[in-house]
C-alpha cells in the first residue's frame, strides 16, 4: 500500500530535519521525504496539516501483564494503548506469572503480539530463574527466542556473587543487563521517599542511599566484568551524579527515567494519593530538578513510560498497602512535550529522548525517518488539549497521577510498517 502524508511538519531527531514537507510510503517503507517521486500514485492520502510527523515512539519499560495478570490488563488492551500513544516499539518487562524465563513463554508472547499487528514488542528476559535472584537463566536460549536484554524488573538479587556471575556471563556473550538500582534491605519496608513528607504522613521511607549503594555496587562489578549495563528509572540527584562520574571513567553505562519522576515529587503524594505510589518513589523537588537537567544534558539517555497497569481495587487501598505503579503509555508523548516546553528544549531534541535514543539502547533499527527504513510513524497535534480520564485511556489501567488533568499533545495517527494501526 502506498500512502502520501501531505503538509505535515516532518521532524527527524536523528538527522535534524525539521520542516513542512511531504512523506511518501511504499511497501511498508519510507520511499521519499520532501519531493514526491515521479510515478508515485498513493492509495491513501493523509492530510497532516497542523500536525507533527515524527518517528514512532520507542518505550523502554512496559508491563503488558500477560501471561498471568489478565484481570489487570490484557495484551490487546495495552497494545491498543501503545499505538494510541504513538508508541510503535516497546520493551516489555519479564515480571509476569510465570516470569519470562523460558524460551517457550517468550515465543508465545511474540507470536501473540504479531497476531495483533500493532506495536513491535521486544521482550526483556528474566536474568534469574523465576526472578528469584539465585540461578541464572539460559540467556543464549532466551536470546534465540527473541529477548533483547535481561533484567530482574523490580525483583532483587540479594547475593552479590550471583549478580557478578550474571554480569560476567553477559559480558562474555555480548548480552546487555538492565538493572533497577535499589538496595533491597534499605528499601524493603518503604513506600515513599525518606523525608519530611513520609515522616508527616507516617509512611515507611526509602532513602536515596538505597539507590546510590546499588549504583556503586553495579559500577564496581562493571569494572571487573566490562559488562554493558542499563540502569532503569533513576530517581535521585545523587544517582545522576554517580552515573555521570562512571561515564567519565569510560564505563558502558546508560540510564533512563520515567515520565512520572520527570514532573512529580514527594509533594504530589498530598493526602495519601495512591496513584503517586510508585517504584522507585517520587523524591524531593531538588531530585526532580536534577533529573530534568540530566535529561537535557544527555546524562540520562532516555525517557520511558514505566507503564504499570494496576487493578482499581489495589489502588483504592491505603497508600502503604496499595500496589505501586502508574499507567503511562498514552502519556509518554504529552509529558515529554511538557518537559520540552518548560525547559525550552527544541522539539527535535525532546523527541529524541523518546525515539532514537531509546532505540539506540535497545539496539534496534527504529526512531528515524531515513529513506528505506520501516515506516513506523507518529502523527500528532502538538496544540490539541485532551483530558486524562477513563474514556480517553485505552489501557485497562486507569491509575495515573494525571487523572482528570488536561494535557497538550494528542496522537492523531500511528503507522507501523506503513499500516495505519491507530486513527483518532
């Protein structure tokens, strides 16, 4: 099928392209950007006047909840949420039931995702069997089944010798390990940032040292193994400073933050708002400001949704008893644009943090508009406001700190391999 996207503002963060022009698609690939080739007769024309045309978003942290948690969300609902948010490629976490620690489970997930014919799914394999932090999984077999990296999600590896073995093995065979830095014993009884807000509300605190001690451990093990590590969801200014120092020493370390920590702080918990019960916890305002600055200067490589649908009943419990997490797939773009507007960041640089930069971390060919590349595109109206509510969210998870708020930036079309998979 041939498609002509006419009159949109085409923004390609990789090449720096930013101008109003046409884009042609043929056989699922980008055939031309700018002038229309002779003999190109489109089967469909999309009037993109007033819209931004950019690469499809790439999300590094999505919980699809299948298998095992279909009562919370289904693959169908969350894939629909992905394309409604302009996300065309996503990495899914392995903390399902059972965890993604066997090739058959990974192959089944990829097969189901392909049948839905929406966003591209890149599974993250479990680093240890059952995510128990004891015995390593068969990383080679999981890689053959389609895993692009290995992680524990939020499950801890208490035994540092196991983590050392995992990094050593991954380094030997060229696998990437993704770790969320949090020291288990310092964090196990906490639900909020250790500070004045947690003290006033009587909530168990998680100190910043839980993050920095974990980062220090990973950095030292990286020196011994030369492993490639990606740190997931940094939350503190001190953590950012440690990453900056490790990179200056030449370590192959990348990192991301979630959209929630980009805008919110511990103050947003208010009077026990369980939608702000997140892992890692929302920290102080200085931490939030440091994260925003680090995303701007490139110390933090990418922005992710940390999409975690939670059952409504589990969110209506008291704050400390509620399940942690927030939905985010459909909020990734407008909240990235909000950060860009507030910091005066050029649009191309803002979009890079949710397109080509996460694609580079994943090691996939996505996030750019080069001729001949797969036509994975997002078309959005940057000036359109919409209200975040149960009707506007495709995800089964309605749990978000932004519920009932108005956000600016609405996806109008999403294309995957030249096929329109979402249309507002």
